[in-house]
C-alpha cells in the first residue's frame, strides 16, 4: 500500500467519531510516524530492539502507522468485556505494508479468549525497561494465534486470597518465512503466586514448541491430532524426521522454555520486584547445574508527581549452555537441527534481542548472511546456526522519569560480552559491546499530540554506529455521551 492507500485508510477510520457513544465505549485512534537515520547501513540496537518488529533495520526510513482500538463492557457488574483493535504500518521506503496487530479479545472477569495478532510480552519483566524476556520479549512482530487463559493473577478458591494463578494455552501459525514453512506454534505457561499483602512470592514455567510444516527436501513431517498431543505433552515420538531405525526418536518439533521465579513487595507508594529466568531447550537444561539466567530487580514509584517513575537493573549470563554434556549432544539456545530458523519470526528473534541472529549479524560480521531457504536442507545446515551469538554475559540498566510537567525521559544502557555459540562461527573470542539510548517525549499543548526524539549509540567490538529517531503521534478519542 502506497502513502495514498494509508491516507484512504485513515479517511475511512476517522468517521468512527460519529458513532454513537454506546458503541464507542473506549474508541481510540492513533496516527503517527517515526523517522530514523543512522551513520551506518543499520540502526543502533535500542532504536529497533523490542519494538515488535515495526522499525526497519535500514540506514534511513520512515515508519508510518494508524492504530484503532475499542472495548465494551457488558452485564450488570461489567463482568463481560469485548476488545478489538488493528494497527497498520508502512515502512521500508514505503514498500512494506503489514498489520502489526489485528485482534479480538473476549473476556469474562479474568478469563480471556484471544484471537489474531496482538502485542504480548511473556514473563514478569518490566515491559518498558527490560532488556527482554527470554521467552517472548516484544522484539519480533506478534505471531498470529488463538489463546485462552488468565492473563492476570486470579484467586484460587478456598485460599482466602493467599494463592493466585495465571497462565494461558495457545496455538499459533509461524507463516512461510521459515526454513520449514507453515509450521505451527504451541505455547503454554503457568504461574503460581503466594501472598496477598505487601510481600508475594511467585514461580512459573513457559513452554514453546514449533512443530509441523513441511518442505520438499525433508521427509514428510507429521501433523495429525495425535502428533499435536505428543507436542503438547512433550512426549518422545517420531514426527517423520527420524530417518534411521538406529536413531532414538526425540521430541517432535523444536522445543524450548523458561523457568521463572521471583518476589514482589509493594505498598501504597512504591513497588519492587526481583526475578530470575532460566532458559532451557530440552530436559538437558532443567538441571541444578544450569546457572544460565536473566536476573533483575525493578522499581516503580506510584506517587503522583514522582520524578523517577520506574527503574530496572538486569544481569544476564548464558555462557554455560549445559556444558556438563559432551559437545555433540548439547542443545544451543534458540537453535534447532531440523527447524533451522530457530526461535525467530519474520527475521527478528522472539526472545531476548541480546542474542544475535543472521539478519542482524550480517551488519556485524563480514562472513555472515541470512539463510536462503530456497537452498537444500543439507546445504543450509552446513553453514551453521541461524542464531550466531547466544552465549552472552552482561548488565543492563533502564530508567523512566519525568522532566518537568510536559517531558518524559527514558534511558537504556547495556554492556555485553559475546561468545558466539559453542560451534565454530563468526565469533572466535569474547567481543565487548555497548548499547545506549536516550529518549525524550514531549506532551504538546495540542490535545492528543506527542513528539518523541531519541538518540542511539552503539560501541565496541561488534558495532560502532549512531542514530536518531524523531516521532510524532496524534491520539484521537471521540466525545463520550
């Protein structure tokens, strides 16, 4: 869709302001654009990372969007809720058009059924300041899926509020831009929390599996309902890719997950959270010897007029990579020997963006290029992993704060040491790298109008670049009756 097409879309959505108030319960329309420019052929890390895949990694570009959302409540107590939304983007020098979101959500109290493409971060990290959850970080375009679950903690009956649970069960579609096209996504997570006053302790598990799909140069991959149950139950089974009777079947599909735990403390003024995420690819990593983790502590000031709104400190270390096993049988985070794309969707890593895939690595390393999925399986596999850097240690700081009555600042600062993978690749030894961003948001005196400016700086052994982003957004809410 060319700019004229976007203008037509905007003109079609704006008449919603005339809809009666009982329909436009919470209608919001956001129209905006973000211009980016950098000193190299790609953008600084924090100007593109964790943006749901909406900023193209080019030297200069303009990303224009229109977002419309609405919600309705039903029933005497407002127990029933219907939400829906759509966001249309245009970027890549006006050549790419895509729906970043297009969803419907229907909820009864805290139980919610969701369908479509919608923004989601899975893991109890700060959505604004974290370096990125090891499960789903918000770095890639949302994956289309159908999901049912409790997105917020709900009290367990007969526990007097001392025990709460949340979780979800989802089925998604990975699309054609994968080594094995049209594969499915199975996703589930479950969390348990104890406490109902100031101090609460929680723990949970996330499980993801990419399965099914097919390509001509591989044996036919099974995708029956029985095969789906094998994936859900993480059973050992042959999904069609076991080509020798001497090879013991593994679990069908590409499995991974996150073990998470932490504690929360809050009063009427402030809130603290400490958390730890431990990644695993198979049962190999579910072991007390696995010390790989993302650990963090976050702070939030709830008082009106606070200057420091939120702050986050995180430490990450994924160097161990189940090294107590022989190298030939180890699992590599976010990689897989059959589903060679790994934990990636539309060229963006789904989990922590601190790992490096080939799409980003082509700018860092001369001998790295994205896979050409039209090549044969054995040709691609012999080129190495798609995630070329998943052994990382580092520290990350993030802060969100007010500057006077009309400005809001955001600072992100990250230092990492990068060790590549345990197999030969573009990184032979530890490479140090800095990523920094300073952002300022201005609430203009014109109702609904905001201006945003950001500077990103990368420095170190992998990348040296600087960039600037300037954005403008107008929020329109029709008058309520």
